[in-house]
C-alpha cells in the first residue's frame, strides 16, 4: 500500500468522546531495554506499536534478545540476558528514534563490543556529543563516523569502569542523563563501586529523568538523588525482572485530545493515564486548567471541557517540551498572545520545531515571532482571521498531530505526509475523527 501523501481535514465545531491512548513511547522503549538487560523474563502490556518501538525491538533482536511480541494484544514477552548481550558485533539502524539511539549508545559503549549505530539523515543532525564525552570519561571507546558530536557512531571493546564521578550536560537533552543512568549498573566493577553522575548546567525535561529512575527502581535498581544535580547508582545494582509491567498510555499524545476538549466544548476523556502517572506531561492538563479549561482527573483517566475562554500569557515549558507544542495551537483560541519559553530543546528534535511551528502557523495567517528558545503566538481576530492552509510536517509526528487542532477554529487544513504519525501514534487521525463533530 502506498503512503498517503496528504489528508484534508474539514472544519469542526465540537469535540466530545473518549480516546484510549496508545502506550507511552518513553515508557515503552525504556522498559523494553531494561527488560532485555534484566535477569528473568518480563511480560510487558500496552506496549506502543509504532516506528520508534519497532526500531528498539529490531535492535534488541539483532543483539540476541528473545522477544515475542503480539501487536494485536499490545504485549511483549522479553527474555532478559542478565546484563550481557549475546551478540557482541552488530550494525544497528535506529531510524529517528532518540529514545532508542541514546540509551543503546550508552549501554553498548558501557558493555563494549564491535557495534555501529546509525539512523536517518535527521538523526545524524541531532547532537549526541555530551553523552559521548561522558561515556569516554568512563573509559568507553566511542568514535564518530562522520561529524564530531553527531551520529553515526562506532563503539569498541573498551567498556566503562564503575566508580567515581562522571559529569554530563543537562541543557540539550535529558536523554543523555537517562541513558547514562540506565547503563551504569552494567559497568565493570559496579558490583563493588558506586558511580555518581553530576549534571552540569540546567537540567531540562526533568520529568523524563524521573520516568527513567522510576522504571529502573521497578527493575530493582534504586538511584539515589541527594540533590537536584546528583544521581548515584549504588554498588551491587543489577536489573531483575518485575515479571509483569503495564505501560501507561502516552501523556504527550493525550495533549491533543485534551486540548480539543478544552477549545471544542467537550468533554473529551483520555484513558490509560491519570492522576498517578509517572509521566511529566500529565502537567499539560494542569496548564490547560490555569488557562481556563475545566479539567477532571481519575486514577487512569483525564477529562477536559471548555470553561472560560482560553487565556494568553507567558508559559514556562521547560518541564513539558513535547506537550508544549500543543499549547502553540491552543494559543489560537486565547484572548491574548501566548509566549512559550524555555523550549530550546525543540530545535534538536525530529525537526527544528520552533522554526517549523513558526512557518506553518504563518501559513494559517497567524502572527508568530520566535527566538532561540521561545515562541510567541498572537491569536486571530475578526480583521485577521485564520485562512485554510496545507501544512508541511517535516517528517515530524507532532507537527502533524498538532495542526489537526486548527480545524476546531473553523478552517479546513491539509496535512502533508500524514503517515509520519506512525512514529508514535499510527491511528491518530482515526482517533481524532472519532471525537470531532
């Protein structure tokens, strides 16, 4: 079947319904890797079935891990290798999956072997230098195959040595810290030596690191965090299977449906994630509430309805960079301009999201200004209404999903390359169609 090149979405007047969320990408790929490294067999349920998790599964199988996946049932049974991959030489293609590329880089470099890691062209533009610097300081042999600081990478036999303190920058991607933490229990000497990771500079996207440490704890490794910049992997840490683990629904994907409920009447309820989620992006719902939406939480659901007209203002998005993209769309419905700050990490995602968002919003007739780490959106007015547009998506799933919300402002929108949503949510447009009228 050929890929769909464009999808025309008609204007809609109301949003109401229930959406069962697919599994979280961040949780799925972390648990797949941890289950593979653990002692014992782990059954994972509600695993995301999408491009990013397929890249992780392909890599684990290439490394000798026995994985039985049932896409229909959304389960994976992973036979853990007890901290050592059977295959010591492999070439791994990881697409544009940062949640696969960064942790696998750290784990394979820590273990040592003969590995090559590559991805699509955009992955080769996404920085990895701070992670490589930290791994080299631990004794790992990691080399750049093309441009310094960027994939593709070549990993050699040296491996990492536990003990002491390793520094890592936290201001480009929290995945560097998460990758190091997941890898350190595998370092030589870790049975008797603890390793301290010190974060230099500000740590962006801290909630994603909390996901990592929470899941490591479920697999038997408790990371000590005496302060906000220090993470200690204790001596004797090793991964053991929790036997079963349910993957939460994706909180980032929830943002589009909650936003639809907030600006389109509602109620719209998402299930699979709720008040007790380990994902930081559930805070998106709280931001909607501060902007005027009516929000309700349950243990495993969140519901949004329109309240007062959405407010504008300045929003610090450092903790919710992925869900913050959706706020650029709710800004179209606000009573004043909205400025999103501390979103510099957008520039090193699947595309330069600040630039892409500014270009595509402008096609709708929206006044947009931006800087290195901020974006300001001025809502339309009767004298400057929105206009129909064809939206380019830059092979970025979140661009495609975000711009579906413009239809709730009364304009038709054509989404170019809508199939890019396969990265994390293959059924997104069907789910969106199910709640709009």
